[in-house]
C-alpha cells in the first residue's frame, strides 16, 4: 500500500511543477509583450519629436533669414538641431532658397524612411 501513495506524490509533484512553469511562462510573456509595446511607442515618439524639431528648425531659419537652410549642418550649427546620428540618418535635399527642402529621416535599425 505504501507504493501507491508514493506514485501519487510523484504525479502530484510533476503536475504542480508543470502548472507553476506554465503560470511563470504566461506572466513572463505578458511582461515581455508589455515592455515591447512601450519600447515601440517610445521609438515612435522619438521619431515624431525629431520630425518636429527638423521642421521647426527649417521654418525658424526661413522666418528669420528669409531663405531656407542650405544644409542640415547649417541647421545644426546655427539653430541647435541635435539628434542621435548613430540611430537616425537625415537626407536633406535643398530645393532652392525659397522652396522647402526635401527631408527624409531614416531609422538606421530598420531602414524605414519617413518623409516630412
């Protein structure tokens, strides 16, 4: 009769272990999805902030000087534009002194361009 109870204890232990692991995996998955979602949202906000900063810098230059900036470097040096150059590439194509430049921001990690 003693053997019968030992087998039940082992089955019960394995069952509890599997339930515990399943609950842990589910909680970990929910946590990971939450962190991933927040990270994605933060990246979108950062990109939007950069777009806004570039547009404001260009517009501010035009309002003060009467011409659009000749280059992105000009914006950086004279209007304080800063961004993470390791993370973003900004393609700045001037169209003329009185036409808004063509600006494309590319995230280096995923390579998806965003036009202003």
